[in-house]
């Protein structure tokens, strides 16, 4: 019993020491941003934005301690959302070999009075993937996976742009 307790205590000390060293070197989990107190509350106006992109953005906001609130000092206004899929390459037999998917959204950051703090910012991401007509289900899954990655990338960019904006009008 005592040997098990000593072994468990030794492991615990090792883990605590390891985490202390990692945090001391400035390690941060990927995606974590430094958020000032005045930007921890925001109004999010989604416009015509896809629900999957909104979920990704809200998940990133929550992960970074940012909450939606009606009395916030800042507003993120999203507009002009567009998702487009087109044939990128066609084989000699007129079959599609590759598709390109493009996701685009515009954002504007406003202060409490509705005055723009930034110009309209257009964020765009695209990917090309191979399409196999004999494995259409797998290609469809690949497209869904890429779409999720594009949405996550755009959500992180929106958040970084928001946190980097300065309120010079107050």
C-alpha cells in the first residue's frame, strides 16, 4: 500500500514539475489569444453567415474567454458570406478530377456607438481536393472535412483581426 502511494506521489510530482516548466517557457495552446478586458464582451451580428462558420467562431470566442453581450463595447458584423465549389481540373474524358472550394466572408468592427473602427475586411480561404467518381462518398467526406478546416481558419482570422483592432475614436 505504501509503495503504491509513493509511486503515485512520484508521478504526481513529475507531472506538476513538467507543467510548471512548460508554462514557464511561455507555451500556449494553439488558438489561445491574449484578450484585453475591454474586448471580452462583444456583439456578434452574423448577417447571412453559414451556421457551421458561426459555431466555429463562437467556439473560438468561448475558448478565448470572449462572450456575446448586448452591452458590449465592440461589435463584429459579418456579411457577404459565400461558399463556392467549382471544378478545378477536368480529365481528357470530361470527368472532374479536382474540385476547388472557396469560402469568403466580410467583417467590420464597430464601436459601441456603431462607428466603424476598421474598413470592411474580406477574408477568403480556398482548397483544392481530388475527386474520385468511383468513391464519391469518400470525396464528399473529404469536402466536408476541408470545409470545417476552412471555417476554423476563417474563425481564427476573424478573432485575431478583432483583437488586433484599436478603438482610436473613444
